[in-house]
C-alpha cells in the first residue's frame, strides 16, 4: 500500500457548473453521511465548515487553533454534535485522526492553522498516504488576496502536500465549502483510502454564504473500480486449481477493505497457507493452523520460506513492498502471481502479475470462492498434503522465539508476550517504529481485525501515543495499549496532557532499552558495534533523562517502573484496572536484545537469519 492513488492529486476548487441531483442522474455520487435535507440558510463560511462536518456525521475531531483557522474555531464552540480534542502539537492531531480511522474505518479529521500549523501535519499526511488511511485534513490559509505575497504564516500547503495526498482542495470562497468537504470525505474513504487536504482561506471562512445540504458533488474523473472482472476471476481460479504450492499473500489493502470474513472463506476453500503483512496482522487469526505469520525482513521463517518456495502467490491487497520481498529479483522465483488490488497503479508495479484483478478485495473474494467451488467440484480439490508437509516441517524446525538477555535485564519479547496474554485479543495495540514495533507484530496474538495498528510504510517515530489516543476516542470501551520505545515516546509524549485533560485512558508499555534500538541493532550487525549517537540515557545504568515515571506523574498520568521479570504481570494487571487516566509503564529491558529472524536489507529472502550468522538449511525442506 503505497503512495499510488487513483485520482489527480491536487486541484484548486473554482466554480464548477452546478446541476440538479435527481434519482435519474446516473453520474450522481452519494454524499457521505445521513444526507438530511437542510434548506437554504444564511451563515458564514466558518459556520458552514462546522455544519458540513455535522451533516457528514463527524463526531470527533483533533486539532489546534491559530490565526488563519480561528474563524472556524468560534462556531466550533457552539456545536453539541462534534467533540473537539485540543492536542499539544499538530502532528499529534494527524496521528490521532489516523488511529481513529484505523480503529473504526470511519474517516478521521484533523484541523490546523496555516503555515507552521499546516506543515506540522505533513508527517501525518505522508504516513496516512503510505498506509492508505482515510483522513481529512482541514487547514486554514491566509486571505485569498495575500496568497503568494509571503504573508505572515503563509505556506503553500497544497503544493507541499501534492505528492502525499490522494486529493487536495484550495477553497477561496465560502460558497465552495460544503461541496469541497463532501467531496473530500467521499474521495478519502472510497476506492483506495487515503488522505485529503482541504485548505480554506481566512476570508472564505469569514464571508457570508447561503448553506444548503446535501451539495452536488462534481467528480467526473473519479470512478474507482470496485468489482473485479469476471474473466480475470475465472483465470485466477484456473491457476489455483493447478497450483501445487499456493500461498495467500495478504496485505493491508484487505484490512482496509474489511474483508476478514471473505478471506476466511477463501482460505478454507483453498486450504493454502496464509501470510499476513505488517498492516494485515489480525485479519486472519494467528491461532488458525493455516496462518504462517508475518513475511518479510522480520517475518517468520515459515512465512518467508513459503513465499520463496511457492508456485503461486494469491496476492490480496498487498504491494510487494521491499521489506517483504527483500531483493526483488530473487523473490518467489518460481511463482506465478494473482494480484487483486483496488488501485490499478499497484498491479505489476513491482512484480508482474500473471492474472491482474482490479477491484475491491471484499467483492472479489466471494466471486473467487464461488469459482473455486465450481472448479473443485468439476476437477477435484487439489491435494496440498506434500506442500503442507514442507511448510509444517519449516514451522516446527524454526519457530518464532527468543533467548534471555545475557546482561541480566529483562527480555523485551517477554514483556510483550505477557502483555498479550493479559490484555488479550479484545485490546487494541498501537506501535511506534523500531524494534518494539517488530516485537509487537511478532509476540502479540492477533485474532481479529483492527486489533493492531502501526506506522508501516513511512515508519514514523512518535506515531504510537497520539494514534493510541485517537483509537481510544473511537473505541472507548476497549483497552488501548501503545507499545512504544523510549526514542519514539519522547517525540510525542506531550499528548499525555491531552489524554489526561480529556480523560482518554490509554496505556503505554514503554520498551525502554535506553537507545534507538533498531539503529543500534544495525550498528551491531553492520558497523562493528560502533554505537554512534544511539544511546538515549533513559534506561539501566544511565542517568535516566528523563525519568519516565516522574514525567508521567508531571502530566497527571500514572507512572510505574518494572525492572524484574516477576513484576511484569502485576504491573500490567494494575494498569488494566486504571481507566480514569493514562498509564505509563517503564519496562527497563536489555539494549542487547535483537529482532530475529532478519533478512538483511538488499539481499535475497533465501538468506534469512534466525540468529546472528545462523541461516536455515533449506536442504531440509527438499
């Protein structure tokens, strides 16, 4: 799931010709929301923004006011239908909106002012774009007559974000606001989800206009394909019928399509091994014997080897990312490829597809399952016994595991494993980026969709705390755990203040190895253990700046420190009992613990290492 999209990335909204929307209009597109009719009413553009959000069924937004968006913040005080959560940094608003979307599938909303307020959203916009997340970013802009004059806090945010949005609007007049927002929400959460920017000038917010709802959307060039071509589905069924070593390679696109039930049915019919990428963890239960786990750089040996030995990749909403394929030319060298994806730009972008299917995975899978049932009834169900013997031998020989740290400190894997056992599958787990992210993907048992969220494509440090905050707002009755590193946590921990004041009781499992852990691991393996600028001085045998327990206390949260293995479970149980404020548990772990397995960057997946300088003997699988 990458930055490819299916709409021209940017447009300045002018005055398109309006047309009456009738039930007979085949080109009319449905405005999101309940579509209640609002008779023409005079109001300001700022009031129209708030009213449009209400009619779009928005209930929660994350933002930070400033001069160019101030007109909108005034009527925002008067709405009882929208909860505004004041963040401490605009990046936090963006990640919170992402977490909100990931937890529910409902479009997230972040609001900021012009100039530095808008540019502080850029990281979150890029992150949402890489991981295909439906978020609408609303920014204030200087007055329309000041654009291009280097006015105070002016930045061309439409130009800046053009490569990293699915679509962008620059709104210069109040009359355009309802249409722009309706189209933004429609574009963000149809087809391949993605971020949409709506930049609204200050004078457009202040001007009077006549508001009515629903507006007429005018998107003649935007018609995402949702149903796969039936001929291509039949061709895919033929390949599956003939395959001896098929693998279901499932990516984040299947998760975005909410296709877990359809995937389960296809897996049952085919009987093939299933691998789920970092963004698809949980779409297929970990406890299902067909699930081999996560493929890629830090995937399970069984998942990586199954892809390498496969003769058919049934690729569903995945994009052949470099972290999955390793050296692309040597990836699954003997496999034919079925590639189903809603974004035609992804098909054959990295790996040529023998059978491309453009459409929504959720609608494609039932058709494919039906075709397979007919084919199996006519030609017999393929016998995959020999394939499963190979796969199971690999899984039994090279199980996912870890060894205790040699320095006497806790193993981070043990912390996360225990967290999974206690918090269970009903909790939501949100990771930052680095070693803790990989351990979170490996050692939590994922049994349901939307249980796991992280910054995968962009790899944004600081994602976990604000994204967990957004997920908790969206799912107030679930426990939400941010699995964070001491480096990531220090980038966005100011949002603890937001959580305390707004009674958002996230829980933070701080995997504190006193370093930038993944960078340190690479320095160990590839730079002769020369640890240049990776020691953070937060953990064992350091000056502990900051002291995370005191930091949590200063924010009004609950802080705990755990340094012994026997204290892990009691601390997690205690955190689970606290639901009126955030909890930060400082787990002091070994800096020498590494993420295994590992495929070094740029080499073939055949060279996967299960530990340092230890590569599986593939002859055993022949």
